[in-house]
């Protein structure tokens, strides 16, 4: 069917399957497990970065990064993990979504490894000091954490990272070719009297003084 500026679009699962071709391989179809086995735990112990996907009660989606030293996510048992909530910008988009819709999706990355670990489940906001204290960093325990009851775990293949050459420094743009976040923020916010230099200084202060 046609959908305006997007031209022809797919409108049914049958149409989708006909375009994708054959059904998933047995490996792809059977790779999902429902608990954190020793392999998943080892992956989490070596991962310094996770992408967190949530949505609100109406289905509006959000995706947000979390990162710290490898193993910063605490595994409580084979069915539960906790992501510490370090100081941020106080928008708390992911946390607000979780209050209204507990469904959560996670992708864990390890630098240099092109396969990723995907975990899906149900989330809650944790405030229990006994749970959070062991995740202290630089002498500061997180005030809150994202608790996840694991429902699905599986390895995601490396094709996306291979295509993007994410871990290959020789493919990276030079520093002077990168976007300027301070300039972007100034142009997006349009706050009177706020300069790019002011924002750059504020960002740097936040990065050096308010990480924990």
C-alpha cells in the first residue's frame, strides 16, 4: 500500500514474510532463553554499556544509554538484575515510563565484541539501600536503580556492528568533522543569551564534577 511520503509500505505479516523470504533458521528461532545463565552473567560482567528501551502507557517510545565500569549492572539471581541510576539531567524519561508501563528492552555491548546481548522483561524502580549500596562508585551509592525481571535473553548477531564498523577506529571521522553537541543544544533550546561556549562549559563541568 502507499503511505504518502514513504511511498509503498508493508501492511501485513504475510506481506512482510513474503518480502523477507524464508523463515528464521533453527539457530535464530531457538536461541532465546528465559534466565541469566553463566554465559549471560559473564557477558554482563564484562559489559560497560547498555541501551535501555521503554515506552509510556500510550506506547510513545524512548531509548536511553547507561554506562559505567564493566560489570556495573548487578545480577541478583538468574531472573533479576539491577541497573544503577547515576546522576543525569533529571528528565528521568525512562523512569517515568517504567512507572506507567513496566515493559523494558535492553541491549548490552562490550567494546571490541561485535555480537551483543539482548534482554527483555519487566522493570521497576528500586530504592532499597541494601540492593543499591553494592553498586556504589567513587564512594557514592545510587539513589535509585532499574530492577529488571528477565523474561528473554539472546545473543544478537554481529552484522549491524560489522556494517557500521563501530569498533574500527580507522573508520571513525576526525574530531573536527564530528557534530558539535553544544551548538546543537543552543540551536535546539533557543534560550536568550545562552551561547555555545556557555553550554560547552556547562557540559564539561557536568562531565567532570557530576558523574556520580
